[in-house]
């Protein structure tokens, strides 16, 4: 029998659930990736770091599959690559290859679920089996349930149950290489067409090559090797954006160039040996599973607040404040530095995501959905589940969100997490000469102090667009009103 493995957000050939099951059950296994025009054509810009990252990772996957086949003496290996409407391409390919089964790793986003349903229906009609597997997450949507057998909506008890269930069996990698001899050669018709270039799929180069984000499976390994010795210090270092405290693996996790099981197994082992940093990092991976689970059970969160009463919040239009936020000209240096980091690199440190999301919703009074969409356009690691969860957490509209009356102060956050302004100076060089004690809020400087560092507020750097104390009071009223 033969099968087709359809790669999507799982661009690796190591520890891969669908690939393993296909190779174990079928004599000939074809592998395919589609540059899906339904997704690509909807992107707002023709230069998108994510598309370039995916393109490079697909090339690497093709090479990886060929190497895997060569090692096991299989005749071919490699990836069939198409550019078109994925639902049509996959069905047509499965039919023309004459396979018995199409295998994928499960996706939890509503649009992907609808796409897969459509493909399954078409394949059913053609007598081809469609199967999906848990691979993206450690524990699946219905694997962690409370005492009543229902999904959790609060993180802490979820995490407790999640940690209890995360055992050696769940962390065991799928031994793909053991069965690689079943990899089929790419048909001649497809080798002739070869791999489309970035230009062929309608995209331009970005500054990806200048960023510390090497693509593909090898890129993920480079970042992992860099992080492993730092994992023990994660608990302390992770909150300081100027320090190299986090793993920077999120884009690789997003596109599956590294296996979540392999990562969790490393953290699990270090945690077992007493590393507090590893224990905390493992909890971050639990957040990731948590938000996938929430999205799957509550797809309405894509547009609506998790807690429906918060959909009555009256947000402001505030076009000038919105422009200041996206233009990194709010007069709050940490917020502006964070937004510049996002636009220049496609990455933003987690602490800063919380700060700027809180600032947009609680200081500027703007709907979290607008901020969420802006992140969706710019984040290299953009993931609907985590992004939606993070925004609703910051806006206090989500499950287990921060309480609405606890509002981040952008100045004290800056003093605490960028005490010497090192991060601010990296992205807001116009403040380079401002002394440490004023870097968090230059608007508080006296005329002589401004003169001493040659800074003209309102000209070199903007005056604050809102007064935090007043904005805070307005937000409290905005939320308090809901109770009436
Ligand atoms: P590390 O600190 O090294 O964490 C390791 C991994 O754990 C991450 O790569 C990620 O996969 C996962 N993780 C960590 N924190 C979270 C979290 N709070 N929720 C879910 N998963 C988490 N993460 C995304 O992957 N995509 C997003 O689109 C996204 N949007 C966010 C928006 C907001 C407003 C907020 C507050 C957070 C968002 N996050 C998102 C979560 C988090 O900020 C990033 O995962 C993290 O900054 C990525 O950097 P890292 O890989 O170095 O993380």
C-alpha cells in the first residue's frame, strides 16, 4: 500500500507523528508540501519574514528527506512541492499518485479545521483514507480534563494536571529513521518542476538573513544548543529583554522545525535533576498546550472575548493614539522600544508583549482585537492560539486573565525589567544620552536636565500621548461600568 504525508506546520523529518505512522504502515510513502495560495494571497505584504522562513525550511526538509532515504538505502525520498489551493492540490496529488491514505498532523485553528474537513470529504469520495495525529502539542485537547471530565479554563490547575500526565510515554520520540526505507522517490513529473523560488510564489526577500533566526531543522538545533546551557537560569533571566534569557525557539515551534517532545524531554530531564529554570520553562510549554486546547474548545475566541460580558466594553477609536502605538511614538520609551523590536525583527520579548498589549488596551483604551491583528501581521512566531490568549489575558477579557483592576504601569515595568535602559537604548537611540534614572520616562526631566543631554522633547522624542494615572482611572471606569 502507499500513502501521502502532507506537511503543514511540521517542517521536519525527525520525531514526526504522521510521517512515522505512514512509514510503519505503508510500503511506499510520498511527502508533500503546498505553498497554499488561500493563505499566502491573504497576507498583507509581499515581503514577509515568515514566508521566507517557511521557504528555506521547506528546502531543508526536502534535503532532510533525501538524506534519510539515502541512509536507509531507499531509492529516493524528497518532497513534492506545489503552489496553489492546498485543498485542491492535495486531493489531486493523492489521486494521481494512487495512494490509499493521506496523513497529517492535527491543527487546532478553525480555518485549518475547516480546510481539513473539506479535504477529508473529497478524499472520502475518492476512497482514500484521511488520518490526523497529535504532534504539535504534548497533551491534546481532550487529554487534560478536570474531575468532571470537562476542559479547564484556568491555567494553574490545568498545569498541575498537565505535569502529572506528562510521562515518559508522552515524551517518547517517533523513530522515523527506523522505517525510512519506505520513503518513495519524488515522481519524475515533480522533479522536473523542482522547487519554486520565493519569487515564484510571489514574495520578496526580507531582512531574515540578518536576524539571529536560522531556518529549518538545523537552525532550530543551533538555537536549542545555544539555549540548553542557559535553561537553568531561565527563571531569573527570562523577564529582562536586554538579557539573553529566553530560548527564541517560538518561530521554530510555530513551523514545527523542532519537535515539541524533544524539547520537553530535555526540560523534563533537567527539571528532574532539580533545575528550577527547566521547571519554569516546561510551564511555558504548558501555556502553549493550554491555549491550543482553549482555541479548539472555544473557537469563538477568535473574534469574541472568552468571557462574553467583556464584549460589552466600549473601546475607543482613537486614531491618533493608534498611530502613535504602531508608529512607536507614544513617549513611553519601553513601549516604543518594544514596537520597534517587533517591526525591525518580527520578534518581541514576552515581557514586552505584555507591556505593549496592556498599554494599548488599558492606557490607550483601544480594542485588543486591533492589537492582536497587528501582531498577527508582524510576529514571526504568530500563532493564533497563543496570540489570542496573550491579548485576551492582557486585556482582561480572557480565560484566567489578569484581573481588570490590575493595570501595568509602563514606567515601573521599565524600571523593573530594563533597569539601566539597555534595551531602550538599543531601539530608541535618540535617548542614548539620557541618564538611567530618567530613561524610563524622559517627560519627567527638568529643562536643565534635558539641555544637559541635548534632548528636545516633542521634537527628538515625543511627549507622552497619555497620562498614565488618568488613563488608568478611565479604564477602571470603563470596566466598572460593566457591572451595572
Ligand atoms: P520562551 O520563553 O523560551 O518559551 C518557550 C516556548 O514556550 C515559546 O517558544 C512558546 O512556544 C511557548 N510559550 C511561552 N510563553 C507562552 C505563552 N504565554 N503562551 C503560549 N506559549 C508560550 N507566542 C507565540 O508563540 N505566538 C504568538 O503569536 C504569541 N503572541 C503573544 C501575544 C501576547 C500579547 C503575549 C503576552 C504573548 C504572546 N506569545 C505568543 C507568548 C510568548 O510571548 C512567546 O511565546 C515568547 O515570547 C516566544 O519567545 P521564546 O521562544 O524565546 O519563549
